[in-house]
C-alpha cells in the first residue's frame, strides 16, 4: 500500500481523477457500495433500491455526487448535499411503489433486514405521510422549519467510500476536498458527517482530521467541519436534519 499523499499531487497522476458522477456510473457506484458497506441498510435492500438511492443525487439541485476514477474505473464515490431532508422525502415520494414493494419483500424474507427496517420506522412513516397526504405533510414541514432556531448553512456527507485495494492513497481526501468546494460554492459554512458507532476506524479518522463532535447517540456520532470561519455567528448551531438516513 502506498502512503497517503496530498490530493493535488495525487491528481497530477494522469490515471487518477475525481469528477462528477453520471448516470453511466451508477452500476459501478452500486458495486463499490456493496463492497464498502456490507450489511448496511441499502445493501440489505438490494441492488435496485441502492441504484435508485444514488440516482437521486444526479437530479436534485442541492445534491453533490462525485466519483474517484483510477485507470478509467470507478473505485470510490461521495454523495451528500445541502438539504438532506428534502432529498430523503423526494427519494421516497418519487419511488414509493417500487421502494414499498422491496421493503415489504425484504421485511418478510430477511430477518436482519427486518430489524433494519423497524429501526427506520420514523423515516418510513414520514415517507408514507408525504405520499398519501402531500399537502398536510408540506404544511407540517413548514411549521417545523419555522419553529427551528436559526442555524448555520450546513451541507451533509451522506456516503463516502473507496474500494479496499485503493485505500490509503489519498482518494478519500480528494473526494472530500472536492465535496467541500461544492458545499462552499453552494453557500455552506459547515460540513456535517455522521459515523456509525461501530465504525471505529472512521471515528478515529474524523478526530485526526480535525472534525468536531457535535452529537452522539447509541448508534451514531455526528461531526462538523468548519469550512467558512464564523466570527459573527458563534451562537448558531450546525444546521441539517438531526435524523440522518444512514446508507
Ligand atoms: C473512509 C475512506 C473513504 C477513506 O478513503 P482513503 O482513500 O483510504 O483515505 P485517504 O487515503 O484519502 O486518507 C488520507 C487522509 O485524508 C483524510 N480523510 C480521508 N477520508 C476522510 C473522511 N471520510 N473524513 C475525514 N477525513 C478523511 C484523513 O486525514 C486521512 O488520513 P488518516 O487516514 O491518516 O487519518 C475509506 O477508508 C473507506 O471507504 N472506508 C469504508 C467506508 C467508510 O467507513 N466510509 C465512511 C462512512 S461514514
């Protein structure tokens, strides 16, 4: 394995690049996801569900989706965006029939998936409400937003992964740096990322890389990275939705 090098010098190597994700990358992205996130919710839901999940990042106006390519093959990716609550709602609303049938099938046939689905009951409930009573759901959302205190403009990383044999080369850092550039251009002051508690390696990396822990529960730890200094707004909390959809 080669030692991590800085992102700029890595990208000068002609066989390595980070670029926007396209429709044509989706199958490769799903392959990388299945390798990198075994046992995670999306993996349990299968390839079709996972493909629909990543596809939404290509069309949402406040979503960012990038891939890392080595010798023309996709070996890593990062997705996220400014309005992750809206991304989640739109994902379930637009694909409701397909997703509902996959979830129902997995619920009946796969006991591990069943536990995962039950743990996401609030998400599924919210999604169902948005589809069945869209007007009422929009009103509730507007009320909730109005009640929230002012928060710093925040972008969230929803998923980042690099194939195992390409790790330690600086690709993860390159993806993250590009993500931060997109977030900054989109007006974000903070980038947030949530890590599963059992992902010990990633928890340690976040601390080493200077991310600040902002929230923790028994399953996850949320971190924030300041990308724009905030001398005039120290009292504002980090924005974004508290309940992150963990892929
Ligand atoms: C996390 C992952 C994408 C990192 O990819 P990588 O290409 O091996 O990482 P790099 O070689 O670019 O790392 C170089 C440095 O960049 C920084 N960096 C890279 N990825 C980072 C991330 N996601 N968050 C914060 N810092 C990161 C770190 O400072 C790192 O140095 P360190 O590992 O010594 O702490 C990769 O390990 C992976 O796919 N892991 C499994 C999936 C996973 O856990 N994803 C995160 C879920 S929250």
